[in-house]
C-alpha cells in the first residue's frame, strides 16, 4: 500500500472518529432535549392537570356542602357547582387523550367512572334542593355523597401517584443517559488517541524500510551489480517500492542492452563469415559452364564449411526439366563405402518429396544402417540429416543432402539458405545459356523454313483480306436484320399491351350494363310472374352469370398476361376457405346426387398466411370442372403437407446467406398485413379427384392452354371459355407452386397443385356455418358407423399402387372414424411382412394391381381378417375374384364414395 494512501487512511480514520464523537454527542443532547420536552409536555402536564382536577372536585364538594347548610342562599351557587363538575369532566377527557401506558389507561378510566358517579351525585343533590327536600338531600349527602367523593378523590390520588412514579423513572433514565454519553465520549477520545499512535507505528516502518531498500539498490547500481539488483524481491507497493522497481527496470534495460550489444557483435561476425563464403562461391563458380562441374565443386567446397561430414547434390536434367532428379556430385561418399542412389523421381523418397514440396527437411535419430560416416579411426552414425531444395524464382531445380555428427546451427542453416539461392541463380544462368544455344541452332533451321513459308503466307494473306471484306459485308447485313428484329419486337409488345388494355377496358365497360341487366333480372324474378315468364327470367339470370364468369376470366387472364396480378398476404382458416369454395357447387352436386367431400390431413396447420381469395378461385375452378364433367360418384378434395422443392430450398438458403451478409445485427421481426407474425414456410398439396369422364390421354397436352378445350363437342355440351385451367396455372405459379394433371389416373380426372404459405400459430377462430355443417355431417357419419359397428376399434392399413387413391380412401375412412396407416410395399414379401407387423384387428385395404395383393387378401380373409380390394372400372376390375370370400373379403369398384364404403364395411 502506498504511503500516501496510509496517511490519507489514518487522517480519514481520525476525522471519521471526530465525526462519530460529534454525532453521538449531538444525538445524546438531542435525546436529552426530547426527553425534557416530553417530561414537561406529558408527565408534568399530567401531574398539573390531575392536581387541577383534584382542586375542582374539592371546590364542587365544598359548594355542595355550603348549599346544603344555607338553602336560602343565591341560585348562582348552583352554576358554580355545575361549572366545577363540567371542568372536571372536560379535564379528565383531555387527560384520557394523553394516555400512553395500559396501566395509566386503567387508572384514567377508573377516574372517569368515579367522575360520572360524582356528577350523578351532584345532579341528584341539586334536584332534591330545588324540590325543597332538604332533609333527604342532607341524608343523601351523608350516605352516598361522602363515599362517592372519597372514592373519586382516591382514584385521583392513585393517578397522581402513578404520574409521580413515572416522573421519577424518567428523571432517573435521563441521568443514566447523561452518564452513558459522558462515558462514550471518553471511550471514543481514548480510541482516537490509540488509533493515531497505531497509524504512526504503521507508517514510519514502511518509510524506513523503503529507504533502506533504496540505499542498498543504489549501492549495487553504482557497483554495476545489475544481476544481483534484478534478483532483489520488492514486496512493498508504496511510492518507495515503485521507486525500487524503477531501479530494477533500469537495471534490466541496461542488462538487456548489454546482451543485445553482445548478440549484435556476434551477428556481425556471423554475417561477415556468411559474406565471405558468399563471395567465395561467386569466385569459384563464376566461369563454370557445366552443371555437373558446378554441382561437384559446390558440394566439395561448402560441405565442410557447413559442418557436414557427408553430402550429395541432385539436379534436374539440363534442358528438358524431366520428372527425374539425378546425382551430380557427392562429398565423402565416392569410395564406395556409402551407397548413393543415382536418381529419384519427384515425390520418391525424401529427395523427391523435398523437390515436390519445395521445403527443407530435417531428420533426427538416424538408424545405424541408414548412413555411416567413416574415417581412419573408425565410423559412426550422423546426428542429423538435412535435405534442402535449390530454387530459382519459385521453381525447384535441385536438392542438397547433408549429414553431420552435430546438429546444424542456425548460422550454418542461414548460410546454406543463401548458398542455395546463389547456386540456383548460377544453375539457372547456365540452363538459360544452354537453352539459348539450343534455340540458336533451332532458329537457323527455322529461318530457312520460314523463308519458304513466307511466299505461302503472302498468298494466304491476300485470301484472308478478301474473306475479311466478305465478313464485313455480312456483319452489316446482320446489324440491319438485328435492328429490324428489335423494331418488330417492340411493335409486338405494343400490340400485346394494347390488346391487354383493350380487353381490360372492354371487360369493365361490358360489366357495367351486365350488372344492370342482372339487377333488373333479380327484381323481375321477385315480382309476380307467370311460370313461363319465371322460366324466361331464370334463363336470362343464368346466362348473365355465365357471361359474367367469362368476363371475369378474360379480365383475370389479361391481368396475368400483363403482369399486373398481385397477391395479398392475409391470415385465414384453411378449412373455412375450402368449405367456401365447395359451397358454391354443393347445390349442383346435390342435384346430381354427387358426393362433395374435403379431407384435410391432421398435420396440415389450421391457420396459414396467404391469399385466400385466389386460393378459393383455384379450388372453385377445379371443383366446378369436376362437378361439370361428373355424372355419378363424387368429387373429393384432399389436402396434405408437401415437401419443399429443391430449387425453392436452394434459393431460400441463398437468400438467407445474402441477408445475413448484408445485415449487421439481429433481423427485425416482420409483421404481416394483419399484425400477426408468420413463422416458418409451409408447402401444401391440394388434390381434386372426381369420378367423371376423365381426360383422354391424347388430349392431355392441351391442358392449361388459354382458350383451349379438349374438343369442340365438349365446348358445345359443357360450355366454357377454356381459360379456367390457364388462370389456375398462373395463380398457382404466383403462389409459389405448380399444378399438374396425374396422367396415370384413368378413373375420372385428378388435378394436383401445390402452394407456398406461411404457418400461423394462432387459436382457431369460429368457423362459418358451412364449415360447421361439414364437421357435423362427418361427426354424425362417424358416430352412426361407430354405433352400427358396436364400438369396434377402428383402424385401417392401406396399400395401393396409386398413391392418391390411397389418400382418398384414407380420407373417406377417416370420416367413418378410422385411423389409417398407408404402407409403401412394392413386392409381395415386403407387403406380407408389413401387414404382419400391424394390429390383427385392423381393416386391410389393398389395390387390385398391387403385386401379390389378391392371393394375400384371400389368405387373410380365410383366416378371419377383414380385407377390402379396391379397383377402378378399367383393367383392374378384371383382377378381382369372382365371388367375395366368406371370411370377410369385400371388393369395391368405382365410384369409391363414402356411402359405398359404409355399405361395404357393414356387410
């Protein structure tokens, strides 16, 4: 701790002690003042008030006696008695408001009761006197009055005695407080003196010890004993300790400076040694013209300088720079005692690996059989092997191998590095000179050949000039054609825009009178019409609806063609949206006795964020087509989760990476149009299946084309503009999905489309009436079927070659209360194994074309299992058994409706 800090702490303690003494003294004086004020205002006032009450009671008693003795006196004496008694009551009430202790409260309450008795006595005596009953008043005064007065005065004396005792106790407490204050002040004063002495004894040794340490360090510093000065351990952290550490740092700096000077001198000597040998290599190899001579001279002269007892140098070929390093020189290995490999390929052994990596290699712990260094006195194993590449401008042109009895020092390695660089320069110079000589020889041969070819080149040049002129003319023609194409493209775009604008304007212009005709038709239908007139008006209304739908389709198509169609982002309830689309055709389906059912997989979220109106438009178009082309059976809408497309996943990942790179910090929360925060993206797959006439295979290519229908006869029979599927395709693509027709489905038509939406975690809002009716009808069907099946656990296992038929059957069975499991089995063995792993009480549903399904169904039905074989009315129906098995085998064919399933399962 610093001396300054110690002094400040000591002074601070003394000041704090003085503040404490002053505070305690002030507090004691304030307490004594409060006690005196309390003593005066409470105890003394109560004693004085009690004495006053005592006097007033005696005055009232004395006046009552005087009145009894002189009954003919003035009536004003009665007022004096009443005033005295009232003063007593008022003073007792004041005394009662100042009560502090329970004992005091009890005494005051007793006095108040006695005062009331005394006032009652006064009232009775005065009443008797006013009535003239003197003898009764005297007798009442003698018997009751004396006792009442004595008891009242006794209670007042008890209260006065209590106050006197409390007064004595508070005086004693004040005296004790004064004595404690004097004692505490004396103790604190003595404590302050002792603390001051302790601070002096604490600070002075620190100063003397620090001065002694500085004196010893200064003596050693003057004697240049820097090492011993550095070894002194300075433990003090005060100013003198800091000064001692400064001395130590000065000594360390001087010592480091001396060491640096020594290292610098040594480095100078080493550099001079390196420069000498570098100058020597220049003298030795300056006029060398042969690579072998240069290599042998280098290894012979500089291996001993580098401290090596063995050396070898490998070089690439002079001109070809092949993949082989050959031996060009050795040191202390020419007598045959050491076996040296004549060549290495690049990457072979340590020599080839060093040439491939271009990095030095050091080998320690060399085995006895690897290489041995011999002399006349004996032989031994080297301690270290060093392999170093010879480089020029980044390319390895050779490798040096050295072995030494001692490890190679840093300065020898540095010399080898510079020698290798110099050797690389010299070797490259020789290579370049040999290469130039070879080029000169080749140039002489080429000169003659070039002279012979120059005439041919001149002729070729003339031909090229002619060809160039032709190309220039062709380029001018291409530029003119390009300009014409650009003008044609712009003209076509203007025409397309004009067509789209015209169609949009005309659609709006035609819609206005159409709305007027529709409104007047509605008014006409509400009036009293003849049946024939009613029929005419209904035909007009239906025709206007059909024409309005055509205009809406044309308007939507023009919006999409011009790129002006935009989607909304709203949270909505998916099942309600599907129910609204289905309700548009529920009456027509009921009229044709068709089933119109929707099944949503439980994994599909109930609320999503997207454009509900456009989704409803797509569903309405597909459901409307299905109702239009279906005469019997039903229309089924299936919804399930779809996998994310690969291109969408890649683009989303790229977008996340780019956003993370462009944004510094956490991304802000994005709110949708309704204020809700959509979470992760979800892909939904919708399938609309009907049991209608289907789509001919040769007409499938015309689907989704604008103004196109399958054939003219359909147009005449069913009507339509041929824009519905084209609009559906554009809307689905805008919603991030795709639409297709399943070509494998021959029993009716099957359209599948996907959309991209956002999952919304929100409580399900109350559904509309149509949604509740669908749910109620499904619940009633399930309850009715469960009741008729006597509560049997309803589970089903479905296996089919047609995945959407399997999904449709699962949806229908789900409405009948079945929990369904769809198997993916492609061969009979796999199907048998999968079925055996399921619950024995489960209903088994197999497609007729599933390999091995029919034999397995017969076998399981014979064993008592419930099995249903489903088939379309094409080639599948021929595969069904002629008669249903007695054990529970049921065959179902198109149409696969909810009613047919209920009938089949209740057989």
